[in-house]
C-alpha cells in the first residue's frame, strides 16, 4: 500500500491489514516480533483514530450545511421527513433522499434517540448544498 498521510501509524495500518486478511493477534505479534497485548493496543488505537477521523468529517460536513433544523423531543419519526423537505424547499434545495431514506438515516446515525417512533431528545438535521441530509 502506498504511503498516504493519515491518522494511522504504519504499524496500525499493518495490524489492520493483517487482521482483514484473517490473521490472529497472536500471529501478528509473531510477525511484528512484539507481544499480543501490544498488537491489541495498536488495533484498538487504530479504530479509535478511524472513529475520530469519521467524526471530524461529519463535523466538517455539518459546518458546511446550508440548512440546520432543530427537531423537538417527542416528534414522531415519520413527521421528520416532511419537516426536512419543507425547510429544504424554503432554501431552494432538492433533498437527494426520499422519506424512507431519511428515516433510515436517523435509525443508522442516532439509533439511541428513537423510542416507539418518538424522538427522545432534541436533534439537529443538516442539509448540505447538494441536498444530503445528516443528523446530530
């Protein structure tokens, strides 16, 4: 793999590559001439760095959003697509997703906020220039 500047060290990348190929941490430790505990730490920190990078990209996308909408606690999840589409229309943005896609995005990005079709806390919906919807 060519060198690319990233949040992962060379050893973290190496561990992840070998894990993706099915190697155990013990076998990787033998290859790297280190302990299994050290391989475990490298793998754990690699995934932490990946998560931080994903969060940074999400935050960047939200900073660039043209529209942000506060959705109140106790809102029915099936009402949220209509709220988003109305606000997007006001801003002259065509949302790229349909109602089902919006509900699926909520379920996938903030699953802990939904209880019996209701939103348990205030959330924010973001709409990008391109019409993509995300939630925080």
